[in-house]
């Protein structure tokens, strides 16, 4: 991933960024894709559990918060990697959108808001 200012971090390369897409075409790498998915699931779920527990992601279930974080982080990672420094100016908009979504969920979860329909919590 590129750093602010467009310089590439020493720990990420185009190879690492594109590898999951290429690996899908090679059955011998299926076990690596599964391991990557499991690792990402654990990391995003841990972040989501923390956010729900501290109230920063109030109004979301852990499953919803997990997918919200995954979409924002992975989406930003790929956009930032592919577009480089020109995406730096967009980070304020991305952070604002995330905060607005979280605030909206908190508002919906407030005691004064009408009750939400029951949700089903999936297990992973």
C-alpha cells in the first residue's frame, strides 16, 4: 500500500495486492485463500466486537460492523494502492462517510427511536 505522499510502503507490492485475484485461477492456492479469509475474518470481527462494545459502532450487530469495516478498509486499501497519492485528498470524505454511517446506526439504536425489527446473528 502506498503511504501518504504516494511512496510505496516497503511491505506491500503489486504482487501482494493482485495475488488473491490471480490465486483464484489456480486451485493449488485455494488453501492459502481460505487461510487469508479466516485471518481477515478474525481481525475484522475483533475490531467490530471492540467497536460495538465501546459504543463506537452502536446500532450495528457484530456481523454488520464486521462487514462495514471490511468494506471500508479493503475498499480503501485497493483504491489507495491502485490510484496512489491522488486518493490522499479523499480520505477526509471516507472518514466522514464512515462516521455518518456509524452515527446513523447509533441514532437508530437510541431508546427514543422506534424499535428495529429483530435481526438474526449469524455465526462464523
